[in-house]
């Protein structure tokens, strides 16, 4: 790696990819903090954070759709249990939920002997479960709001076509509700990314965990945290632009027409 | 609100101006990471106690200042000293060169080896690269044990890092960890005396190489507070002379 140090700097615009990595290695050569080891930790952290947030969002979304439909049901015995669930998970801090699922569950008598233990033993899965249940609760309420806001006209039109309740849900209410929910859901995705920073309290080496390691080892809060803050910023912007793109595609019909 | 902000900014400016000079202390705030039994912990009544606490209070009394204990998690304990949240750290901190670049240490007031602790069911008698292969090792984040384990075993074993020693012991009892590496007396009082399971010390107690394990525990100060460190050193020598130190030592570690 240090072999590059003696290479004379080529003129700018050199086409060789090696120039960039040589430049990069030169930049980091006299650096105590961004060593190959800590860069490895940051990379591991980026992978863990991305996996955790992406998987919990996908699972949360899959859970939220039926829950939102149940939540908007006219029947109390269907909507009430879902309401209780969202009430509890939106009413308590995610950190507490994570502590309960990680530390609490481990102290249920005999849990170590069940088939669940190999899953719950790893820090990743309790964190994934906590994040999924949390984001599913918020997403359920976002969708439910959007379903409720379906305009009367659309429902009446669907009825006039003789659609059954199920068909109407599938063809009319849900597609229009999902479009309306998109901006709010985009925010939830970003919140989830930022909330995932607590994963390091259960020993996961996520981005924040990597930063805390570097911070504790080198006593360098600025280097450690500014660097991950920049990574979080990049991720947030990527999410932001993805949702802006989706909104442009899916909500095109709501924009005023150019005359 | 705006006024408050102005006033506090002004206060900051004044503090920054005066901090350039070392000053005399009437009240010394000491940072400590609790719990770390028997060095620092809370009794059932919630009272702060332990070897560090008793010795620290005795030192302050001898110097003639009042001591105020400030709790701070370990991984932020040195930055907290730098940002003046407290004036000293007395929290089982081992003196080593890496830390010496950041802080000024008093003379060592106790030396303490580290040791591996595991459930007796693990069935290994020595900790090395072969016996630890594939195991999950628990350490407290940012401790010298963390550095030692990270540098020597991160290629063969998985390392779980905890903010507090308590969380680590919990996960040990929950069977998420195969083995932990910590200061010997802390493992002794939290694990060996545990009623949950049977734990044993694996291998010898470790205090070499010095590069990791340093020169014993010291009180840390900001570099510019040389006068304060000197006062603590003198008081420590006096306490060791007149037997107060031995009395406090016996309270937590028995006669030796």
C-alpha cells in the first residue's frame, strides 16, 4: 500500500484508475485514525446500517398494508387491536423497544433452549425485529390516513361500476392512497435511517457503532462523528432524490396542467 | 430566550478566556463511570461508593477541596474531561502512553491485572488464538481490554463491544457471549460471585505487555492542571504513609 508513495504525481486527467487510489493512499498515509482497520469498521458499519434499514423498511411495508386496511375497518373488533399496536409502538421510544427485545427477551426462562434462540442470540435480528415493528406502526398510520382521505367521488364512481368491496380496495382506494401517502412515507424512511443510529447500544457495528469505536479508541470526536455524519447525509440525499423521482412519476396527474 | 443565549455565550467567552490559565480549585468535579464494582458502584440505597470513590473523597479532604462526582459513560470519559464537564477522572483508568498524549496522570494509586472470564461449561483452560477461534468475546468499548482484544483476536473471533460493564454481564448471563475480558477484581465481584451461573477465570491474570496494560490506575487531569495533579500526588503519598490508604484498600479487597 505504501508502495505508491514514491510514484511521481502524474498530470491531472491521467486515465489510470491507479492514480486515484494512489492519491487516496497518499492522503491517508500519515493519518493515525483512518487506518485500513478503521476504514474496515466504517465499511462494515455502512453495510450493517443499510441492511438493517432496508430490510426493516421492506418488512414494515409488507406488514403495514394489511394492518392499515384493518385499521380503517368499520368493525371495532378488527380495527381496535391494530390501533392498540400502533398506539404502543408509536407511544414508546424505539430505544426502549430495542432494549426490551434484546435484553428483556433473553431473560425469559428457557428461551435459550427454544428454536428461536439462534435467531435472537445475534444482535442483528432483535434490532431488525424492533425496527420493523416500529416502522410498521408508523407506516400503518400513514396509510390509514391516506385511505381515510380517499375522495367520496372515487368511491361512488367505483360503486357505480358495481365493484365489490375487495375490488374497490384493490383497484381504486389503495392505488390512490399509496400515491397520497408517498411524501409522508419518504419522511418515515429518512426517520428510520436516523433512528437506526441506536443499533450500536446492542453491540451492532453500524455506522454509529464504528464512529463510537473510533471515538473511544482515538479520543477524536470530530474525526469520528463528522465522517459518519457525512455518510448519513449522502444516504439521506439518495433517499430524498429517490422519493422525489417517484413522486414526479406517480403524482404527475395532480400537477396543474400547462396551458 | 435570546437574552439567555447571549448571557450564556458571554459566559462561554469568559470561560474560554480564563481557561487558558491554570486555576486554583475549591471544588473539584471528578468524572466516573458507574457501575464498575468494586471500584465504583451504587449501594442498594442508591449511594455512590467503591474504592475510587472512598479514596477520591479522602484525597479531596486531605487537600481541602470539596469533591463532586459526575457520572459519565466510559467511551466519552476523556472527551468529557477536555470539554470541562469535570476536572479529573478517577474511574479505574489505566495509565498508558496512548492516554498520556491526551491527559495528565497522577501517580498510580493501585495496580490491577486483567483476566478472561467464561462459564465453566466453555471448557477451555487458556485463552489464545486457537481456543478463541469462532468465539464471541465481550469487552467494554474503549477500554484497554478492547484495544488488546481488537488488536490480537479480531481476525479469529467476533468482538461485541458494550457501553457499560453491566450490559456485558447481562449478555454473558443471557449466553450471548462465550467469554469476556475485563479488570480482574470487577470480574471477580460481578461474575465469580454471580448466582446465575458458574463462571471461572480462564488462564493467568494478564498485565503484560505494558503497551496495552500500562502502569496501574491513575487519576487523569487536563494537561495544564499540573498544580492540581501535584496536590493529588502529595495527598496520595500522605494517605499511603498514615495508613488511611490501607484502611480503604482493606474495605474493598480484604487484608493483604
